[in-house]
């Protein structure tokens, strides 16, 4: 069941990256492109069951790998993101609200901030992005 959702996730990530690359190119020559700074915040396990925590890193890694192929982004270091979360009193696994993400993005100098959460119920995986 998870394989089906992972495939959907990878397709969505690839399409997101392709759309971003197309927007970035426009009338600008490829060597003149400025990469957008992107912060991928740690995924939140809404199920709060430790047995599914491995999905957190899988989602972040899969999204990052899909977006790397576009060569359109500069990824903000995970340690810097973790430090920003700590400074804002957001613990690992806490829900990150949109207002918090905007503040984190400003602090990190990110052009794009991705919030990801997931829930597992009766072997169905639901992934949400903001």
C-alpha cells in the first residue's frame, strides 16, 4: 500500500520541480538562472505512532531528490533549519503552522518553505503539503 503512495508522491514532486523549472526559465538563458532557496521542514507524523516515524525522513529525502533533478533550487541545510526550529520553540515532531513557516522562511532567507505532514490509518497513508 505504501509503495503506491510513494509513487504518487514522487510523481507530484517531479511535477512540482518541473513546473518550477519552467517558471524559472521563461526568457532567461539557462546560465543566468538564479536558484530559489528552499527549506523543506521536517515532516510531521500526524498519527503520532513511532512505528511510522521512518516515513518522515523518507518524505523529505524523496522530495529533495525529485527537486534536485530540476537544478532550480538551493536547499537550506537541515542543521540550519533545525536551529531555526529550536529558536522558535518548535520541537521535533510538532505541527508547524503556516504563520510559523512564513516566519521560519524569513529567518532562513528561503524563497520557498515546504510543510509536509502525513497520517496513517488502517494501512492507508495520506500525505499533505503546504
